[in-house]
């Protein structure tokens, strides 16, 4: 196959970083919880210590088999190696930009800040619980929202019992903050 049709962009990691950088407000830091930072660090170490050496071994073996132009193990191994290297560069940049914020310093506080777990009731009576986390650790299906999301920005600095108006694509929605909690110092951090 002609390499002109399989060439990947050399700046894919730059594009990925640029997209995620847009999510961070200008002049702001990349806030992250200690647990989120630890997960990024573990992924990075897994890639460096386990995944990359294994793929290098496979590519080396495939290269020793001779003709590389139609050698699937070699071609896909090299592609996987580029993906791993791109992810390593990206994770390294994210760790360099990270500002670790321990939410347990607010334990016992009823005001919403980074790391808060907030239970709220919507105007139709539904109750929801969310946790405000960093951009690199948000998981909306599990109730973890990014601190730069419209929801997090709206409720930040509000207190337990406050009524908040959230602007949504469907119009304004009234929220009542029922409970604001933080992890205990030395306890499980998000």
C-alpha cells in the first residue's frame, strides 16, 4: 500500500492538546484532584514501563522477518508505537500543567468550591448528585463534572440551601442546593 494513504499527521498530539487547552480558561491553571493526578501518573508509568517496551519488542521481531512493506505486525506495531508516544507526550504535558488541589481542606464547609460533592433538586423535583473535578478526570455518566462546565461555574461559591438559576439550552432551570460535602482529610480523595 502506498504510504501516502496511511500517513498520519505528525501534529495529532498538538491538535489534541490545543482542543483540551481551549477548555481551560485563559490565565487559569489546570486544577486536578490528588486522585486524578495519581491516575494520570499511573497511566503514564504503565505506558512507559509496560506497553511501550512490549510494542518495541513486537516491532523488533517483525522487522527481523524481512520485507516490512507487507508485514502487518510491523506496520501496526509502528502505528501503535506512535500512538503510545503521542499519549506519553500528552500526559507529560498535562502533569506539567497540573495544579493539584486537595478538596479535603474544605471538609465541613457548606460553600461550593473545587472538589465539592453537591446534591441538588431541580424545579421538577428530581434530585441529582455531582462532584466538581478537573478537566482530565470528568466523567458525566458517574456524576463527575469539570470545574469549567456551565453547571460548575453556576454553583461555585453558592451555599447549601441556596436557590440557583442555571441557563440551559432549554431555558432557565431553578436548582436548590440540598447538600455540599467534601472528603475528610486523609480519607478517600474523589
